[in-house]
C-alpha cells in the first residue's frame, strides 16, 4: 500500500491564510468588546435609595461618583416616596463645588410619590432635605443619573413626566 501525499494548491493556501486572519480578527474584536463591557460596568453610577431616619430634621448627603466631574452626565431624576404632615419640606439638589441649585422641589402633605427630572452636568450631586415645619412622616429618596427607570412607573409626555396608570 502506498500512501498518497496531498499537495496544497495555491488557492487552498490563500484560503487558509484568509480564514486564519478572519479567526484572529474575530478573537481580537471579542476581547476588545469584553474589555469595553467591563469598562462600562465599572464606570456606571449606582442608583441610590435613601430612607430618611427622621423627617423632622434637615439631612444632606452626596450621591454619585467619589469626586465631582464637571461637564459629565446629562440628566438627574429624583423620586420621593412616603408621607409627611406638612407642605413646607423641600428637596434641593446642588452641584457639589458650586452654589448652583439644579433641582428645587417642594413636597406635598400626605402620601407622596413625586418625581423631579432635570439636566445635571456632573457625576456627583449634593442632595439636601429641608424639613422646615415637618414633624412626622417617612420618606425615601431614590436618585438615578439618567431619565427615570421604568420600574418607577412614570412616563414622559409632552407636558412632562406623569405617573403611569
């Protein structure tokens, strides 16, 4: 029995080179895509949900990135859920290194589910709850550095954001 030796033609050699290059390119694209996904995940700002221990005192807290990064970001959404006994309470959102007020919202007495959405060009926000004459109640503030998520139950109309039914 004789063993036959196969000889590669020029066309087969070129085809092998092209397929090897495509495989290498595909692997490279996959590695870059995976690295980009990790980068996006690591740089995403977490949503914040703060339950105020007492609505009878002023409370200030910071949300977002560790340090202020002016010029980044685009929108900030704040949702207040709970109940207060007076309509004098105010939510202030201020740029951390400037006295500029981005959002100033008043809370209505009784059951609350209010939303404020505004342009915000920083990755860190200083949020202050001013109780004024509010003495009793409970309040949760949810902060999202983008438009409100669908889980909040609001939808955008030509007149602003309304609670979905």
